[in-house]
């Protein structure tokens, strides 16, 4: 049972298919928004799968019609301390990118926005449903990216494409994301889950040593000297942006369905 609601289902579902572990974000009523509990569950599940010799590939996808709608900012929700949140996100990013030796594949079954997009970009490979949409989220609420996105996105699509996507603040569809190089493939929505699991199982057929050595070497390319420090700095700057006068104005404007009036403060 979930600590968020003792009567609810777990926030993360785990399924084993042969040598593949599929993790499903399971907060469909919240569009799979990232709560502290869900983030911690992903961290633990990645660590557990990493240490199981029979597991060769880890897949991450969402239940319902959304991959992940970003951080859970629900009014009245209990908040962890800023430092606890920062350290949990550091564990998530470094857990996938540095400590997990096995390929991690994102199956983007629907909307990926903000922290949800960041989670997908942490993965080694990404495939999307034909109905998936992508949005940076951060600038819309008056702040800068976190969860490793300032590194993973330009590393994947290049500096200019990353800057354009993050600052133009527009929804893009799966085909545009594919053209940018943000994802590696698009599959029809009607059988996306089957195609995603099948692809994970295909990669799991590779010799385990070949997969782990390949990931270890490729992951070193462009890796910051201290990735944890990069993620901590991102999150502190994100918090600064959200707390600023412009950040508050941005969120108020969204609620009031009007254009924000920024002052630079």
C-alpha cells in the first residue's frame, strides 16, 4: 500500500518479463506526477534491479494516458525539506546514469513534462507512443530545469536545439521529438505498450557483458566531473526561480489564464 494513501495501490508497479524489469509509474489520477514517494520508489526499484543478476534491462513507463506530468505541486500536499528533495533527486539521476550498469529504457506512453521529461532524458534510450507530447514546463512557471535536464538534453540533442526547446516553451509531438533526436523511435499508440516491452526484451537478449560495458563507456562521454553537484545546483536554482516574484507571477498567470507580466525580480 502507498504511504500517500493507505487504501491506494502502490505508486510504482514492478513487473518481470524474463530478463526484463518493467517499472510503471502508477499515479494515474495525478497524471503520474512525481511525488517524494514515487521518486524514492523509482530509486529503490532501480537499485534493486541493478543488483539482480537475472535482470539485464530496466524499462520505465507510465500507467494511464500520461508518462509523467512533472513534479506534484498539489495544494496542501505535505512537502519534504528542500535538502531531502535534493538528495532524493540526486540519487535518482546518478542511480540511472552512473550507478546502474544495465540499460534503462523509457517508454513515453503520453505527456512528458518538466520533471517527467527529465526522468525520460535520464534513461539510456527512449521510445514514444505516436500520441505522446513533450513540454519543458520549467520556463512556463518562471524557473530553470532540474533533475539533470540541463546536462542530459543538450548531451542528446545539442546546445541550440536544447535552448530552443526549453525557452520557446511549446508542446511538441512525437514526430518532432524524433526529428530533434530527443527520442529514438515512435510506435503506434494502439499497441505501444506491447512494442515497448518487446523492445526491452530485445535489448535483454544482448550478451550482458556487452550491454554493461557499452553503457559504462558511452555514459562516460560528456559526463560531468561531479554529476551530483550539477543536480544539486540545478535544484537550488529551480527553487530560487519558483520563489522569485516572476515565478509567483508565472504561476498566478497560468491559474488566471492570462499572459504573465514579468519584472525581472
